[in-house]
C-alpha cells in the first residue's frame, strides 16, 4: 500500500515524489494521464534527431541558488541565454523592449528619450508597460503607445483573447520595458536548458527506491470521491488515509460541479525544413501580424547548431473547452475566476492530507523555478 499518491508527473509532482521518497522514506505512487513523464516540460528527439519541446518552449531561469543547485543534482546544463525578437513588419527588435529596441525604432531621437526614461525610472529598471502608459510626459507617452501597440496589444489579443488592459497586470508585467542594453529575455543569475533535455531530468528524479510511476492513468481511475458525493478519498476502491498531492485541473476532479474553471490552451504546429536555420533567434514573437503568437526554432534551445536541417513550432492560442485531447496551459486569473477556484479549493480543504500544487491545481502562473521551490517546501512540510 502506498503512503502518498501524486497526481501528475510534471515538475510539481516529480519533485514532491522524489523528496517524499528520499527524505521521508515514503512509498509513493505517481500517476499521469499521458503516456510519458515530464508534464508540459516533456521533450523528445523528433524523427530528424532534433530535440523538441512537445508542449512549447521551456527555458529554465532562476535567481534561486537553492533551486539551481537542486536541479543540478539531476542534470548538467547547456549554457543558453534566451533572446527573443519581435517581428514588427520588416524589422526584428529585442523583446523585452529595451534601450537597443528604442534606438532601432527612434534612431536619432532615442538618446533624448533614453535620458528621460532613465531619469524617471532609473538605469536597469523594469517598467511594466501599463505603468509606462500612465506617464504625463509626451515623449514617454509616445514610447508607451508605440510599445503597447506594437509589442503587447496584438500578441496579447491572440494569446488571451483580451487586451493587456483587460487581463491581470501581472501577466504583461512578466515582460517589462527594460532600461538596459541587455538583450536577454531573462535577467536571472542562473539560466540554461538541461544538457540532455528535460525528460532525462525527470527520469533521474523518479529513479529512486519507493517511487512507482503509472502512466496512461487518470487521477479519477485510482482516486474517487465518496459515492455519496462527500469529499472522502478512495484509492482503488478502498478508503485512502494517506497523502495526496494533486497537480491537475481541480474543477475536473470535482466533475466541474460549480462550473468550469477557465484555462487558455494552445495548438502547436510543428514544421521541419531542409535548411540549417529558419529564423534569427530561438524565439521570434509575432507582435503585429499572423494568427500564431510565436515561432520557436528548437536547435537554438538544444544547442544542436550544426544540424543541416531544422524543426520549428508555431503556437496558436485557443480557449480550453475540456474536450478530449485539449490541454489547459494557463490559468486565466481575474477576480471572478479566482473566486470560482476558491470554491473548489474549499472542498479540498475538508480533506485531510490532500495538497494542491502547480499551475493547474493552484490556478496560478508559475515558472519552473517557482514550482520546484514550492514542491521542495511542500514536501518538507508534509509529515
Ligand atoms: N507579451 C506580449 N508581447 C510579447 C511578449 C509577451 O504581449 O512580445 C505579453 C502577453 O500577454 C504574454 C505575456 O506578456 O502572455 C507574458 O509573456 P511570456 O513570454 O512570459 O509568456 P509565456 O512564455 O509564459 O507564454
């Protein structure tokens, strides 16, 4: 019999499983509905030998030495500094919009504008676009309007079906206006891609005595609520008094009894080309045109720079409706949806030893490092 059952085998589930087995001596079962480990970080070699991220680009970055050191137990790193450009008509400007972007757009005018920006916010500042929009000065307003319209508006309309003003400000705040000449997408101390890919990291995380993994298995195949609808847990038909860590979509575990929690989904279109490179950077954001938001060219991420051919993926955002085959990727955080989440969470709070962890289960926008940190903390807290 298991001490702990973990639903979902992404970073949240895999790190908790490892910690519970290794530090607490638990016998752990990790289940996942897919036919592979790794959740949305799953990567694999495609038929051309290029390491692709099946569920979109995942670039690890963190300021936490603790998280970096922890993951470094399971992998060496490909020293990749992620750079993104925005394709605006015929030009490609660094994203986040920074002082180099400013110069590309405004030429001779840029020096004066730069001084104004730096005087107002300080050198190196990270200014959310919505904050820049509030400035009174005409030149600052001009920059803000340019960036809003050419970097944020159409990309965000595609990604969320709403304008940047209508979504949680924290989301557009992830990609600020950056008052430096650092063209990297992230400024964190540690960044990189696991040298042999993410899936290999998961294989090592899970290769530990006391951890069993069951794939192609839905949470509801093993765990059931009380037949009367009470929130008691049954494992394979018997009442289960152990720990459960749930990392999936919480509404679906409760058969959406209060209605569906809205998530945003993506449709990935992979393409392969018989030429060494497709584009100038690992990711190109299409901020003013096209139906897809961005194109990722994987060889930049994997470091396979010498291959004669290349694989890319285009991301087409779409609503998540819960239909077979669709995948929820992003919580859509706003007051109404967060309140609905609160109702589901209240059900869970009645079940002793039932923990929620991760993007889906906590209905939050977590990066890899944040979820690894939370997983480590949760495992430490669990008896
Ligand atoms: N965003 C944008 N234009 C860009 C990049 C980002 O409008 O060129 C906005 C968009 O709303 C996006 C959010 O900023 O959803 C966060 O971007 P990030 O790159 O962090 O998204 P992720 O990689 O997590 O999908």
